[in-house]
C-alpha cells in the first residue's frame, strides 16, 4: 500500500513539475510575443521617419554606371588565375596592375576604399614573378605551400593589416594604424596573397549599412541609390564591380552574408575557430567571442571559396575538410520559407520567395518546421549584447575613464554634435538594459532555447545535411532603410548564435535587376558541403552578373 502511495506522490510531483515547465514556457512565449509586437510597432514608427529620410538621401545620389569591364584578366576565377601565375602563363604584376586600374576607375563612384597599398602590391608582384621565373620551386610545391601566390586580395579595414588604417570606421583625433597583422592576415600573406587595400565598414562594424564619418557612404554597383549592406560593404562593392577578386570580411551578425546577397557574390561565414577571430577592431575579451564572430570569405566565384578559406585557416584552429569530394545526390536538403509565424519580420519579397522555391525544387528539399526558430531574434540579441568587454565608444580607457557616457553621447547625437553614428551611440544603453534589467529567469530560458535549437539543427543536418533559408526578406533597399528593418536581420544572426557555418549564394536578378540570394547552412565543420552546393547554384543560375556599365 505504501508503494502505491509513493508512486502516486511521484506521479503528482511529475505532473506538477511538467505543469510548471509548461507554464514557464507559456509565460516566456507571451513575453516574447509582447516584445515582438512592441518591436514591430517600433519598426513601423521608425519607418515614418526613416523612409522619407532614405528617399531624400538616395535621390540626391546621381545615377551613374560603372566604366566598361574591358580587361579579361578581371574575369578569371582565382583558382584558374593562381594556376596560370604559377605556370608563368600570366605575370602577377599584370594581374595586380589590372585590378589597381579597375579600383581607380570604380572607387570614385562607389566610395569603398579606405586606404590602398598599390605601390607595395606591385613590388610584391614583381618579387613573386622573379621567384617563379627562377624555378626554385615546382608548380606542385607552390600550389601546396602558397595556393594563392600572386593573387590580389582586399581586406576589410577592421582587420589589422600592418601599417594600414585600422579605425573600424571610427572618427578619431589621430588615425589608428595597425601595428601588426591580424592572424588571418598573416595566413593570407603566408599563402602568397597580395593585399591591395583595406575597405570601408560602418563605425565599429555595428550596422548593416556601410557608412561612417571618416570615409562616408559606400554605394551598390547595381544601383548607386541602393545600399550595399554591411558591415562588409566595402568588400562587397569592390568584388561585385570586378575591382577585387576575393576579400577577407568579418561576420558576427550576417556581415559577410548580407552584403554578398545585395551585390550578387558569395559570402561565407565559416565554422567557429576555423579562422582565428583575433586581431580585429573592435575587439572583445569575452571567451565566447569566437563562437559568434569570425573572419569570413567573400568571392565573386563560388569555386574560389574553398581556396580562400584554405588560405585563411588557423593552423591551430578547428579542423575542416575542404578537399573532400561531395556527391550532391547523397546530401539531404531541408528548407523553411521564413522564420515561422512570428509576425515579427517583414514578408519575403515575391521575387526572393520565387527564387528560393526554384532552389528548393532543384534539390527536391524537404520542408521542415523548426519551431524554435521563433526565438531567433530573442536569443541572438540577448546572447550578443551580454558579451563582456566588447569595444564600444563607451569602453574604459587606460585611466579607467570611459570615452563618453550614455546621456552625454545621446544628447550630442540628438543635437548633431556627436562624432559617432546611431548604432554606436545606441549599443551602450542596449547592453546596459540587457545586462541589468532582463530577469535572469528570462536569460536562462533563452540560453536553454539556444542549446535546444542548436541540437535541433545538428540532429537534423548530421554530416550530410543542408538547410536552405532566406538571407533577408528583400533585395537591396534604399540607403538607411535598414533602420526600420533591423528585426529582419534575425535570419542571419541566429546562425552566429548557434555556431553553424552559413553562406549567401547568388541565384539571379529580381525584376529591378538587383541580385537575389539564398542562405545555405550546414552542421559545424561541414563547410565543404556548403561550397559544393554554392558551386551547383552558380552552375544552375549563372552566378555573378556584372553590374550595369556606361558607354
């Protein structure tokens, strides 16, 4: 009789516990719904101000097209170019000269270059040509030891390139110059790449619009009145306009993928710690930094993605297989059309939705409903804004005094006197609210959802799965419209939060002749699967389309 009583009590306790869990889940769902509706309402209110401002800014930009793309050297993929340089069929100096000339043609129109090193790049190319001509190494040796020998590379300005500007788009009394190369730059040089320049980024990389008070606004080669995205917008503008072939970007919330999508090239966020996350400005001392942030690869041609990632890899970092042959018919394909019935993000643009449907049909992908994706924005914002010691305009200096205070900087910004842009001004108060006013129970719940969502993906994808997902609801919008579309970036941020590799892949032009893209995701360490799918998408849909040119 006693055993029955104990069993009954245990059952009641279990039911009570499960009831508490359900109540807790429902409470957080209600809270999240309320927050989402509040955010959507805020975005709607922002649009009343942002859209007219965006329209005025964009219409003031003169309609111009890029100069014709005349030099055939500019349209050779890096894989082919590197082989031709090693064999002596093409001189590296010829290639570097062609890209320098193209940079000089397009940058006055696009405004993407912060600082160049054209003369040093030409000297590097001549030295490499002499080494190749000497015959000291075979082509096979060079391909193995220096796979990008003599190939031009451009770098996002927030990554340290010794002797070059490294302000992260921030207006300072004295320009910050990198005293040493970031680890990823060391690898690029070690593998034979020739650095041409450092490119524009928003202030401290804190926006999806590439603009700052030092270099100004970077424009989209397909339509100068449209955004190039951010924060790797300088790289995207140069690569898509054939002024660069490959670029080293960074990605903490879609900064490689969104610009690539808006200009019709390929942008890849690698698995965490495949590439060293250090040597970046802004920096961060949080031990979880490398789980969210990573240097990324941006290429005009899909076949160049594994080549560039191979050259960027940290020898002591996470191991990935880039040479493994992939049989596309052996892969399992899954997709979702949006982030679920959240009522938070904007509807997917019809042309973008149609492009995704074509990709889904091509791979015969299975539709899934990953319900925890409704937490995408919640978990991403709370995780990232809780990182400790990330560098902002409010960061303590060596004398333990902040650069500025919330109240002072907000007042200066409202009066038009701040040296900083809105995202940099807003980041401090946002961090303060998340870290001090969000209940611990809420944060704990979101942390649990993060781990469960990560498990959902890894269980589904395994080592041979691909997830097809939107990059963003629309193609490139007018400049600064991102300020009423901030919640739509959850399509990108969530994969940084989960630590999954992801890439933006070009799949054609919309009715306005603007590039469209889909996002391809795999399990950690399975970057080679993404590259195989990217190459197939390029084959199927034609890949990069040169921007309109003038006569």
